[in-house]
């Protein structure tokens, strides 16, 4: 069968690519610039030029595909400060839904997020909800992976971590699911490799729910340096994001992800043996974060 994946160089997509190739598949990878793919993968994949924001290109690149991993590419950039991330996700959702319907793609795995079930009021995650809705409307078999908070999000504030501070707008004592992108990739690859039917969502919660205070303790041990959690105001986050050149819609998309998932939010999919994955934050931080600090 032909399996196609997007964002093959991303935190999740790169691991899906590795898993598929090691399982004996010859995946089709959709990239704006196939020349950017690591040469080590050439000969193991079918690299196809495709801008995910070009509906016709997506349609052409997914012809003959039986299983598809769709990950919306990042939409936050200071080089496009006027861009609206929620609208961008909705537009991309329309592109993939058209391709699924017109090309008869049997199974699609979509990388969504915890919180998409709210549909509104969760910042950028609202855009993922729009993609979920567009895919569901095709009537094809679709699985939405509602992932927890990526370990790799810690890479976005390395300067603060070097100073020993873990900043967040969330309450420091509120637990939330933290997950290794590699674990999300394992779930996605398994679903791509094995036939199934139906529409639904499943969470990928990581090994345990952690508060930011607990995360700081884990990082202190894993990094070999003291780290303390510090709660900042929403407006402080707005100011810092605006200072790096993000536009108002982009700033609110980020802030809204925090405000929409606190104050009693309970995920639709409860933690279970099916949503719990093994990789620990301590191991990830020691391997990936410590060398950068």
C-alpha cells in the first residue's frame, strides 16, 4: 500500500518516517522542497514536491495514496505577522479534506491536540478543530490524535532555562499531560501500517500528567542545574510575543491555548492504557535538552 506523510522533518513526522522505513514501507513524503530531506533517506522514500497550502498540489501529491498522515505545518512566523493561524489551519483542513474525498484515501491520521474537542476558545487549537471537522465531513475513515503538551515545546525558551527559569501562564500546580513527540509518532505509524475503518479521536497523553512545578523538579535533576517554575501573567506573554514580531492574531493564538485549557478543563479522552505512552520527560530532557544548555 502507498502511505504518504507530511512534515517529514518535524518533531513527529521525522520519527514517523523512520518508523515506516524500518517497518519495510516505502513512504511518499510531501515536502515544499524535497531537496531539504536528509540524503540518508533518499532511496528509501518517494519525495514529492508539495506545498500544503496549495490545494491542487495536495490533490496531485496524494493520488494513489491509501493511508495519509496529515500534520498542519507551523503557521506562526514573525515574517508574516498579519497571518491568522486559526484561519490558516482551517484553510489547510479544506485542502486535505478535498484530497481525501476526491482521491478516495482510505485512512487518514491527523495530528490534532488535546483541547480540539472544545471547538472554540482555545487559540490556535481552534484551527485544528476546523481541520478535524473538515476531515470528518468527508465520510472517510479518519483518526484524530489529540496529543498532550510536547516535551519539545521546552526548546522554545532555552534562554530562560539557561537562567534556571521555566515560565508559564498556567497555574504551577495544575497537572496536564506531557508527551514525547516520538511516542506520538509510534502511535501514528502503527495506525498507518495496519488497516482500520471508522472515524474518531484518541488521545496521546505521555506517561503521566505533570504540573509545571513538577516539570521544574524533573528538569533540575535531568539537566544538572536548578530550575524553578515561574508563573507569568497573560499580558506579559503577549508583550514578549509582540516583541519578537508576531502579529495580534498570532499572539492571541498562542495565549489562547493556555487560557482555553485551564480553569477546570477536562480532556474528552480520559487517560487510560490506550492513551498512556512510555517515554519519560527525564529521559528526553537528558538526551535532547541538556546538550543545548
